[in-house]
């Protein structure tokens, strides 16, 4: 009888250890996703507004979510983007926000807000067009996490203009070239 009890105790201890290891992995949100409380903290960090959350996108680095971006829309606030970055303490802090995007993005939707691979990293892309002028007047915004910055280009009846810093010196030519490709792709889709 004693060997059976001992074997049962060892089996229970082994199963407990295995279960504890697997539970520890599940609870380690840095290896998976984000917890409900982290998502709640992000939502609580948004400014008070009548705008609604239209989309949430996540970027992963090394199999863990390190950024969360929220697209919001309101009648008076227009489209706004908020990007949060995971801190060493596992909390998310606001890294960048767009404020109200210009009316050149007015005609858009949550479908136009998506992760996009560019410059060897995941970025966020958002596009839209001016009211009553689609597809002749539209804009594309790209948020680049490694630079903590957004760049944008606007296509207006055949001419492309760029937002700072894409209008800057030689170091930004790569971004201008990339925005040109996104504009060309958008034009192809629109026609």
C-alpha cells in the first residue's frame, strides 16, 4: 500500500510542477499578448472624448506585443490615432498621438488602419481621402515605431506633398520613396 501512495504522491507532484510551468507561461503576457488589465489601462489612458474606438492593432517584436495602436473617430474630433508602447514594468504608456487628422483623411474606415511591414519592421498605416474628392485627393500616414514618428503623403490631382519630417534632408528620402509607393498602390486600387 505504501508504494502506491508514494507513487500517487510523486505523480501528483510531477503533474503539479508541469501544470505550474504551463500556467506560468500562460500568465507571462510578454510571450503571448496583453492581459485584460493592460488593455483596460490603455483604454483608461485615452483622453475623455465622445469619439469611439474604431480599431485596435497590435505590433509584435520577438513574439510579444510591444505596441498597441488605437484608431478613434468622433463627429467633432475626426480621426485620431494613439500609439502605446510596452514599458519595462509591463505597463503601456502613450508613445505618440496624431491629434485630429486633417480633413484629407475624413473619408476613411477602420479597414484602412492596419499593420504594415516596411523598413524591416512592422508599422501602422492609415489612409483616407478628402470628402467628395475620392480618389483624386487622398492621404497615407505611416507610423514608424523605431523612430516614434509618423510621416504622411497627400496626393492631390497628380501632385504629391509630404508632411514633416518626410520633407526633411537626405535621411528621409527613404520614407518619401516608400510613401510614393504607397500612393501609387492606393491609386491602383482606386482606379
